[in-house]
């Protein structure tokens, strides 16, 4: 059963909603001093209030930690394909490039929250997947490549 945790009861990192290159696509960048809370090249869960997505923690060319998208499942987050919910989230919250956003650390390496400045959210932290099932899924994925 998922636990409910309010955003004001967890550690939070002040990140920035930035432009991805010269495109109009947003990304979330994490300041260097807070980057150790985010596992590079791993897929994590990110809650935005009522929704939970999957995101791959990326490392930019200048070694900045960033999240370039929010996806419906882990495979899509790894591949960066299908619908990216990050632009819609930014639009729904009226956030422009350069604005501060908050990344809440609910369970380091597993579940984070993303919220607009001044917003309070109660997150539903999902249970960890069964390790045996995760191992099977990973071996099937490796075998299909």
C-alpha cells in the first residue's frame, strides 16, 4: 500500500525549468551542490500530485544533472519515446523557462516529487516492485536488444 507524504515533510532541491538546447522543450536542471541525491542514468519515479511518471536522470554535456521528460513507464523513459508529460506539466502550472521548480526527495534513488514554487502536494509513494519480477523484466529487455 502506498504511503501519503506531504511535500513540506521532505527534503527539497531548488531546480530550474530550462530550455533543452534551442528547442521549446523543457528540462529540469539540478544545481551541482544537490546532484548527489540523484542517480545518474537511472530511471526513477516522479510524482506531480495526482500522477506518477518515470524519468531518466541524465547528465548533460556540462555534467549537470537533468530530467528531460516524464513518461508513462520505465521503458519509455529509458528510450525517451512516446508522450513526454513534462511540457504539459509546465504549461498546466504556468511555468516559463528560467523558473525555479522544486524536486522533493521522497525516497532517494526511487521516488521524487516535482512541484511548482509555493505549491504543497501530498504524494502517494508507490511500493517498490518485486525484485524477482524486476530481474525478469530486465533480462527480457536485455534479450530483446
